[in-house]
């Protein structure tokens, strides 16, 4: 009986670690997407300024 309790605790711990890993990865993906969007807007603004000043 004690063996099954230890296995159950280990499985619960494994599920918790896996869940936290996926949550942290999802947060990093969202933050990375926001920064990519900001960089794209900055590059677009730079390109527009370069085109306007080139006249």
C-alpha cells in the first residue's frame, strides 16, 4: 500500500511540473509575440521615415 502512495505522489508531482513548464512556455511565447509585434511596428516606422526623407 505504501508503494502505491509513493507512486501516486510522484505522478502528481510530475503532472504539476509538466503543467508549470507548459504555462511558463506559453507565457514566454506570448511575451515573445508582443516583442515581435513591437519590432515589426518599429521597422515599419523606420522604413516609412526613410521613404519620406528620401524625397
